[in-house]
């Protein structure tokens, strides 16, 4: 299935009819091309012909729950839908656009319509039964069943009464709070309490007047509080634009012209809940919703941009519905999660909220297939057509086909068969393919040239400083994660430091070395270069050790076993001594060797050395010839 799904506040809202779901195709599209339309072949059309040529004004459901009646333009006409057949029952054209209507019977057979030209039309099964007029332009109407009075709210301070049993107008109600010098001031909306039949009239002055229909007198006036937050862009005059009584007879919802909804208990003059739509647009509809799933009471408030459903006691938002077109009227189907809307678009919308209530009995299949409803990308049926403007047709030489069946006018241009367009384009410009080929080759060559390694333009002055700064900036960019950060080398404030020789820094001077004693002029190696250098040193050590071993082996062949044993013992002693005194390790800057300086040992005299003890050096006469021949004298 191909349906749009919204998920505000983790509540799934399915668009089962409306923009993007119901598709109206041009008449000239051939039927065989409809098989390429995936959405058209996998759609759910809840109600057939659930649309109007331009816009829909109002929609209501009959009290028996079997039919829906709607009005729209253009031309102005009425449509009645049969839920059992899920299709259009009939449509009836009228002379004037509809403002508001009321269904008098339990089904669709009797209805009264307030028109834009001040006429009031009564419709029956056969058509218009009777038509009359009121003195001023009407805005709303309600039918009072116990007295058979039809109340008509209009511009001005009067509410007209038309008794349908007697067939005549009665004395109107004088609404004092609606009296004003402005010609557009008057009564905007009215509602009747379903329990005790109390009448409520909302005025442009921001007041709600309550009347008792039994003695036709005013009971009280409710003024909208001044401390209710409002948008600074709205006017100071906050009119009442929507009213709705709850079925318990005690609660009243009032909507203002700046998008604020107020909930009242009739026993108090202060609202116990305030909700803002957020768009500063007049509230058009208010409805009380009782959920059969969790038993909670909710309120539906709607302006021309958004439908909000929120909790009655806490004001916590339950979900929101944002259609792609402006709304004119909202009608929730009683005891279900289905919501109908009349809007400015050609198709009327139908939204289904499974978490609010189950689907109506006549479309109970919605509960079973909602999990399968997914929005998938679909191919378009206009693939074989090319959209061109009139200027392009003139360049192709096809302007003479305008008005024929080959070219179809659509919006600000024309649809033309793609094969005809390609032929005409090749005839009009035979070298277009060659030009395209040259352009593609040129782009490919430019791409290859850009991939080659090119010499960077380094500054001629302070090149070492520039390289050092560039390296630091690259490290900083990598750390921060901003590769497009500006470079100090491109800053005009430091431009002279890399172009003017007067700012050149001589790093060989004594002053520079004193200020930077630890700076090394030798460029440091990277990690890859250090690893390569260590590898080369290791290879060199191994090669030299191999040569030493081979030369030692040649010498060892001519030495005795005692000499080889003493030499090996001496080498081991030297290795132990060397390992204790020095350590070789690898650092980021290269190989590092640490060692201990060997202390010079003093030669201690042996106990038998008399010369060392006396401090005198005895004359050595060994090997000399004695002056005396008497050898025994020396004994």
C-alpha cells in the first residue's frame, strides 16, 4: 500500500485520502500508461470522488453515521457520500458558494444551507425545497430541535430566528456586546448545549453571551481574560471565532482569533485550560473527543495550518496533523479515529489515528492493514514525456504544433513526446552531440589534471615561518574538525610578513637564538620516516654483525680451543658490563642511547710492596754489572 504516514509525538497518523494519495490525472493520459503508475495501482481509495474541482468549504457527518455531506467550488455544489457503498451518492449544484450548513434530519434528506449572498436554502430529496433571505450577510447557523427555531448569526448585533414549524421569522435576539460602529462587527459563531439547550454566541468584541431559549433572555456575558498570552503580531481586538459545548453540559471550549483555545467550566468565569495553536491564526474548529481505548477526554483544535489534539485536563499534546494545504473545516467521525477535512486543495483529506479510536464499522479494514501501509517511492507516468517551455518550442521549430494533439499545454509550458523531442533537437542542432562529447572530454581532462601533484606556491619571504604555521594550522583543523577554516597566510593583515623583505626573520642571528634557544633548524621526521630510518639502522646492524661473524669464523678456524674459550668469556663479560651501563631506545626524534660514566679506580698498593708504603723509589740495579767481584757481599 502507498500511504503517507506521520508520526508526531510517537502517534501514527495515516493519510488515507488527500494530497499525495488521491491522484487526479489529465484526461489526455492514455489508459495503457496508467499501469506504470505504482501508486495508482496500489492505492486505497476510501471514498470515490472525494474531491472538488478547486476547493471544499464544509463537511459534516449525519447523525445516523451512514452518510457525509460536503460543499465546495467551483462551480458551487453539494456532494453526499454513502458510507455503505464507499462512493458518491449524488451531487447537486447551487447558485452561490456555501458559508455553513446544518443537517436537519438523521440522514441526508433534509438540510439547510446558508449561502454567501444572504440566502438560506432548504434542501430535500428532490432538490431545493424553499429559499429565503436574511437582512445581513450570515456567518453561522444552528437548529434548535425543541422549538424548531433556526438561529442565524450575521454581521451586526442581531441573531435572526426562523421558526420552521410556523414558516416565518420571529423577533431576533439583540446581542449588546456585539454592537459596534464597525460595519464588519457582529456575531461570528453560535452553539447550543446538548443537555440543557443553553445558547452561546461568540462576538467580534471578544465576548460570549449566553441566552435561555425558553424565555428568550440573556443569562450572562463571559469576557475573554486579558491575561491570556497572545502574539505581538495580532490585533488588540480578540474575537471569538469558535465555540463548542461538551456532552456533559458543563464544559465549554472557546477559540479566539489569535490562535488561543480556552476551556471553561460554566460554573466559573475563569478558564481552567489554555492552549495556543502557535500560528496566530483564527481557530476554526473545536471538538471534544472521548477515547474508547483509554477512556481519556481530549480536545481537537484546528486553524488553517494545523490540527492539534491535546488532553482536556493537562493540556498535554497527544498528536498533531499538518496537511499540505490550508484547512477550511474539520469533522471527526463520531466514536472513531477517522477525521475528515475540507480544505483549499482539490481532494478532501481523510486522516486515520489508530491510537485515538478504532476505525468506523463501514471501513473496519483500516485496523487490519495499517501495519502494511508504507510510503514507497514510485515511478512517474510522465517518463515518456518531456516538459518544454514556449521558448524551447520556438528554438526547436515546433511552435506550429501548439494546439494539436501532439503537444499538450500544462501549467507554464507543454508536454511533448520524448522521442519527438529528441528528433527535433537533433535536426535543429546536428552538432549538439559533438559539442557534448567535447565538453565531456574537457571535463575528464580537467579532473585528471587536478589529481596530479603540483608544486605549492610558497611565500618567498619567511618561508620557514610559513611552513611552520601551515603545519600548526593543519593539526588544529584536524583536531577541531573544520577543514574549511580560514588560514593566517590568506589574511590581509599579515600579508606583508610573507611578501615584504622588511619583515623577514633571520633565524641565524644571535638575538633569534636567544629568544628561541630550543628551536631546532633541522626539520623533524614524520612517524613514517622514523620507522623507515629505524628499519635501515636495524638492517645495517644485522649486516655488520653478519660480516663480523663471518670474519670471526675464518679466524676461529686457525685458533686453538683455549684461545677461543677465553675470547668468548671476555665478550660475555663486556656485554654484561655494557648492558648495565648503557641503554638504547627509540624515540619520536630518533634512536637514543643512555650510559653511565665509569669512575676511575685508584691503584691500591699490595701489602708486600714496601716502596709504595715508604714513598721512596728504590734504585733498580738489576741487570747492572757490580763493581765488586765479591758476590757473597750482596747476599
